[in-house]
């Protein structure tokens, strides 16, 4: 028995390794390829490739646990990298670009949700999935394309910071409402509990800097890693037991670390663990995805992809102008924010865990199809934008090479 | 000189260093120590990636830029084949008493203890010059000798 499980884990990790290698080769984000790897070797269609059986990995509990840790540490790092000073400093510029981004993209999500006959809660899920851009895909593309050296990267990264704080609040409210279930009173109570718990964590993050600094000072990298993993997972688990989003709890644990001197060490020591958990999370999304269900939401997908690509282009470009960039750079801000990825899937995973009505099947399947298309479309668009908006003036240095 | 510093979430820190006018060097330092260096010729132009270095390379290269580069040597294993002697390069000034003398007549070894192993004249280096070799003002004598002997040579040439 143990042998079989070990083989399945081996197949899962090997599939991820191959998927990742392919993604890097074609200059794409690894996220869609991890999902595809999960779909291919998972229990759903395709089940066989000619004579070769393709139902190699069942959706075991250990995959679920690792995937859950993936969500926790994706949000933990989001919190860690969340820079409150940057938000406050750039507030005047960020509030404009962030508001336009939210109103247009969340708004179009709401419109799509109602147009396709979803309930209010389901619509809020759809809106969240199409609103949030992917920090992972976008940051990688910014570096690959060299945009990171240009002023448009400031506007793009600023928008992502704004989205981060909104998504934390959104997840806290939505999970309290969705997991609390029932009537308005119960929803109000669970939102209350959520904010009390998160308020406590925020106070700890704000005033406990010195304590956190001392508690995590240890020479050995190994012990440091275990402490961070242990405390973060424990707080996230405690939150979930109280009906509070574990992801948001992890986000606040991350912010508690962000003002300490441990940030750099976490980036080097804990990031590999995050990468492993997150890869398994994307893989498990693939495992539970039934491609035939995605085909069933083709109309919704088509409308969402077209509409939300356009709204992101519009909001990003408008944001670029608000940021004081010229036309060429503003357009790039719009294109740069098109990719969606990990956080849309985190929202989808929350929908799956609620599991009632469309939240159990349609919305997760929609999210997977949507992220697959948008992450690839977004990265590709950035390649085109590069040539469309290329600087046509005198270029020194690069001209000779 | 102005340096702009910003956080790049999940990646590291970015520094923009102002050169002349609008020209800027942009250095991206990744959390894993990798440095990527871009150059943006003007506010409107796109950054062009110049090169990237790993952490160790960047530190070594940095000391070269700083003008402080040196190769640390393990003193225990240093081998000094010359014993107490060192090699010095000494100018023969115009008006020196040795100007116009052949090496034989100059009797440098007898008078100072140093041996002339080469003479640099303009762009040319005459290695192991013969006893007939005639010294001229502006020559650079390459000599082997102890510090005291080299000092004696300095004094002789200046005389």
C-alpha cells in the first residue's frame, strides 16, 4: 500500500517537473502547465492515451493537505511582500488606479454573473475570479520582458499591491458568508467573528514586531523553516476551525513578518517550500477538473475572456494615465495586468469547499478554464505589446548588438 | 547623484542610478542574489538589459568598479623566490651622472648592489642588456635588489 502511494506521489511530482520544464521552454508561466499536468494524469477525462492508461493519480488526502498548504503559503507570501509603507506613500497615485481597476473589473464580473443567472453569492465568486490579476505570472513576465526597468512596472506593481489588500478583505467576507451559510444573522455573526480574529492578528502584526523578531531568531535554517511553517499552519488551521478564511489568516501572519528583519531569510529559506506546496495546489486543481464540465461553460468562458480582457486593458490604460505615464506606457500597464492566475484559483478552491449548487461544479470548472486561457493569453499579449509599443526613438547600446 | 530604490514584491529590490541627464542604470537585485542590470537612455526609452551576474560575481565585479579590487593571497603558502630582493622600476632623470655611460662604466652592481635585468626605452624593453649598452635620459631601469640596494640606486641616479 505504502509502495503504491509513493509511486503516485512520484508520478505527481514527475508530471509537475515535466510540465514546468515545458512551460519554461515556451516562455510561459508554469501555472497553466501544472494544472494541465493534473488534468492529464488525474481520474477525469482524458483517461487513456491509446493503450496507455492516464488515470495514474487518485485525488488522495495527502494531495489535499499539500494543496491546502499551497493556498496558505501563497497568501502568507502575499502578506510578507505586502508593503504598507508603499501603499501609504503611493496612496494618492494608487487609490485612483486601484479604484478604476476594481470598479471596472469587479463590476464586469458582477454583470456577467447576473447575466448568466447565478445567485448573488455565486456572482460574487465569479466577480472575484475575474477581478484579481496574477502577481506570479505578471511579475515573471515583467522581468522576462525587461519592463521591470521601465516606469510602467511601477504602475503595474502598484495596482497589484492595491488588489492584494482588497482580495484579503474580499476573501475574509466571502468565506465568512459562504461557509457560515444560512440567513443574514448567521452571516453577520460569522463576518463578525472573522473580523475579530483578523483584527487580533493585525494588532499582533502591528505591535508584535519585536516579539516576532525575537521568537524567530535562530541560527539553523532548518529550525527557522520549521518554526515559520509550524506557526503559520497552526494559525491558519485555527482560523479555519473558527470559520475564518485560512488564506486570509495566513496573509496576516505574513504581514506580521513583513516588518521584521526575517523577510529576506523567509524569501530564501521558506520560498522553496511554498513553491512545492503551490505546485501541488495547482496540480490538485487539475486533478479535480473535469474537462467536460469546462466544455459545458464554454459560452460563459468566451464572454468572460473577451469582456474581462477588454476591461483590464481599459482600466490598466486609464490607470497608466492617472499615474502620469505616456500613451505607450499606459497601454502596457493595461496589457500587463491581463494575466489571471493563482488567486483566481484560490477563490475557486473556496467555492469548491462550500460545494453547494453552482459553487461545487460550474464555478470551479469555469475558474480553471478561465485561468488557463487568461494566463496564456496575458503572457502572449505582453509579447505583442512589446513590439506594438516599442520605443522607436534613438536606442544607444542595444543598437550595436 | 540620485539613487531611487523600490521594492519588487516577490522578486527583490530595484535601484535606479542616475547617470548624465536622463540616462539611468537600473539594477534589479533578486532575493537569491542574482543581479540584472538594465540601461534606460531616456525617460521615454525602453530599458535594455546589459548583463546579469550571480551574487559572488556581482560582489567581485563591484570591487573592480570601486577600484579596490585585489586578489586575497594565502600568506602561508606565498613563495618568495627572490628572497629579500624586490624588482623596481627607476627613471633615469636628465642630467644624471650616469647619462651617456655604458653599463660597464656605470658600475651599477659594484656601487649599489642592484643588478640591471632590463631597460625600458620608449616603447621598447631591452631584456638583459649587455655591458656596452649606453644609458640615456628617460630610460627606465628594471633592477633586482634588496630595499636598501634599491634606495642606493635611487640616490645614485639622482646624483
